[in-house]
């Protein structure tokens, strides 16, 4: 921002991450909450402050799209469960910049041509920008890798390992229903692999294109680890022989070998078969192989029981902190490599 005017910001959706984002916008010294869109009918008409544990703001929640489109606002922090291109185009064409945590826009050349054309046209019409960000993919696959690569002149391989200990998550629906822990199957759903390859592959492809890293094709595969014995976790019981750990790899290949790689290591216990998996505490490890080898480890100094309350901020705060840079950017689909460094105004 080049002046002292507060940015008027709309929060779109109030799930776990959306509520954290809403709170951050209300408390931000250079932002003013302009509106709030909610999906749940029981939240309609409630004050935004009350929804996130703060004092009343005078801004009432609505699920009327027309009301949000008509608002005088600089930016929409967009955190829905799915991507609605028609809606995004309406917001952009109305002159509102959009920071979204949806993963569809990390690398615009990979978008379907008709979708990219529609979004870019809406950006031009409203003189607005769209930026897709988050923590993973996003921060760890883009914002953190770019400065690490700035120390290199030859890259052999960059590997990002994400570690997630979900044993303390007291959500049976998520652990057993969505993530598939406790099941006996040992085959990954190809649709799930394709989804993760699209999300993480597009994010890594953005960095590859900017750095001139040649990638011939992207590959995704998954591996399971099974519990060696019956194990109790916060969400329930894992029977011996059922899925207790998952490792999903998305890699960009050059000459048949990975040059960029993301591995998601999610687990409920470390006592698994096959042995030998390097399952660390929740966080990330980034290894750069080349003429300037590096290894960076990031962990979370909070109790595992606090992860459910702590982790929404990782995604929400990155999005909120991006608002000023996106509002100042030229119209169009913006990416981490063409935006200036995101600096938080605390």
C-alpha cells in the first residue's frame, strides 16, 4: 500500500480456516471488514465479530451473492469448498481483487484455455487480480523454495517432505471416512492421486517455469503403511494390518529422474509395516541437491493436542497477508513468482 487508506476486505466462507481469516481481517491494522458471505443458513444475519469470538463489527453475514458483488470493496478473501468460475468472474469483473485458497490457479498455463481466457477477461474488465495461495501447496512449495533455489546454480533435485501426525485428531469422519485410515485396501484411488498431482504439480510447475527447470512429465503415486498391532488414536481404533500411514509422492521428471518432488507423509502411528519410513514430527523437511546442497527442517513448537486449533492459521494468515500485494498488482492471474515478497503487517 502506498497510502494510509485501509483496504476494505470481504471474507468469503467461515469454515475453520475462514473463521481464522475473518478474525485476522477484523484485527488487521490496515484492513476494514466490508462484508461476509456464509454458506450455513444458521449464520445468516449474525454479526461477523460474534462468529469469530470478537466484539460486534456491524457487518452482518449474508449468503446473497448479489449483495457481495454490489459492495464497495478492494478484495475478497475467498475460502469456499469448491471453485465456481462463474462466481469468481463476477467478483473480479465487479472490481474486487481475489485472494483464494483454492488450488486451481497456481500455474495459469495449466488451466483449461477457456477457463483462463474467461478469468483474464474478468480481471481486465474489473482491473482486478486473482491470486491462489495457502500453506501447502503455496507457501512451502513456492514462497519457501524460491529463496532456497536462489543459492544454487545447478539443481539435481529438490524434495519437500511434509509430515503430518494425525493421531491426536479426534475426528473419525476425517481420519477414517475421508483419509481412509483403518481400511484394509492397499490401492490408492486414481482420482485422489490425479487431484493431488494437479494441486501440487501445478504449484511446483510454477517454480520450475520461473527457474528454467526442465520437467518432461509429472507423476504421482501412493504407498501405504499398515499398523503392526491394534492401536488406539483420538479418532478411534486402528486394527492390526489396516492403513496407519500414507506416503503420496508428486514428482516432476527429467530424463526419467525426479528433479522436483513433494511427498506427503501422513500417519497415525510410527509402528508400521513396512519398516524404514522416516516419519518425523509434524512439519516439513526441504532438501536441495545440487551444487549448493541444503537441508531445512521446520517443526511446530506446540503440543500435538493443539494442532487442530493452530493449523488453520497457517493457511488463513498467508492469504490475509497477501491482500495488500494483490491489490497493488497489475490486473490478471498473479502468482508467487511475479508478486513481490509477501510481508506481513503485524
